[in-house]
């Protein structure tokens, strides 16, 4: 069996910087037409110059691969209207992180005072700049996303014309919120469609499956699968592929992040085929994102075939992918 995907998009992608950027950028650029690149570098991407410089480094790292990096800014409440006007055409969205909640988010928002956030969010709404949010509180780890839902609701109610994307949702509560507000959308990762907390820590700890938000319960995975496999019009694929050096994963203080970029499309095809939903894969990995963000990606056809593929144990001796050393049932046949 062979299927063709037209211009697949990864709407939540970590490419890092330096040597790691050189390793992972070509792996996303090989099979995706574009990806929305997260801004949580050290220091974060907060200026027009930062955006331009990072984009230039990405294009250099990806080499000859045809791939569009959709750039983002790290949310700050002191952005001026003049600045947002000046940078609007160089970014696709602005990413909001609660302070300290995930990798390199120490400079994020402390508390969600609507009066403090309103000036920037109001201008973003006027300029049609989407807001992407890592939606977790600082509460008990399994409850953080569900506890954040009232903040999403507050934002959605106060800024009804602002496109708000709930990033990498992991709970049935987030899925339920999608249909309560016209301006709420979501990305869903590959790994949260496959795993629950049991796969991470139910037996021996699996550090390469540890991520934030942490994988949740089977009923949460079922809720995610339902909307993804049925290509709900308000959800789209965002890998949250988050590479770390092996020594940072297999260590005390294990870094959070699952590296899925090289195997994302074959693993998604495997999942959708198992559930009789291959016809919906195109919408989940491309069409919905085009409509939600109002983008038209470059033309890129990725052909997948139902044939065994042995996932590499490690890339460049540095970063370990999901399913490392395992065989999945789909592979990339060609890219054109």
C-alpha cells in the first residue's frame, strides 16, 4: 500500500541551535514542507533581529532541503504596538510560556493578570497574529493542563477575535474545550497519540519518552486519538519534537522532550492505518493547519509505503529518536 501526503506541516517544532540545529534541521526539512519553530532558545527569540538571525541559521543548517521555517516570538508583555507592527510579516505566531514550566521558559509569564496581558494581546488580535500557549500550571504534574483550562477560557472570552492555539494538548479536558470556543484550536503530538504515563514510568523508567506536558491516562489518549484520527477541523499535527543530547536524557535530572521528527510521518501512517483512518491523515498533517493559520506551503509530495522500517538507534551519535531500534510498518518511499 502506498499513500501520498501533499505538503506536510509540523506546527510545533524545536530545532534548537548550534550543533544540535545542524543535526536535526535536515531531518525535519527532508520530509516536511514547513514547520513552526519554537522560540525558547537561550536567550529566547524576542526581537526582529533575533527572528531574522535564527531563520538564517535554520536555512543554513537545512542545506538544500526545501522547507519553510515559520518563525515565532517568545511572548513578552512589554512588546509595543509599533514593534508588533514591524515584526508581523516575519513571524507566524507568538508563543506564551508560563514561567519555568518547561525547557528554557524561565522568562515566561508569571501569573495571568489580564490587565497586564491585554495591551499585547489586543494588538495581536487586531493584527491577526495567533497566540500559541504552553498550557500548564505549577500544580501536581498530572493535573497541570486541566488546571490551565480556565486560563484558556479567560483568554478566549476576553479576546474572541484572537486565534489561540493550545499547544501539545494531552487531556480529555483540553479536547472538550475545543468545541466550547470558536477561537480555540490545538496541536497534538505523535508521542501523546501513542503513549500514556505507563509507557514512561510503569516499568523501568524510559527517559527518551519523558516529556512536558507529561503523558497522561488511557482515557486522555483516547480523547486525543478520537479528534486526531477523525481530523477534527480544529486540531493539527505539531510534533513538539524536542531533541536533547543522549547524555542529558540518560542522566539524573533527565531533560524533557521526545525526538520524533525523523519518523513522524511513517509512525503517524502506521497509527492511522491501524485505526482505518488513512484518508484523514492529509487533513491532520497539513490541510487543517493551512486553514487555521492562513498559510499556503510550498509544494512537496511525500510518498509513504506500507513496508517495514527499522528506526535508527541514534542520530549522529547524539540524539535518540522515539522507537529507536524498533521496526515500524511504514517508511518514506520518496519526496518530490
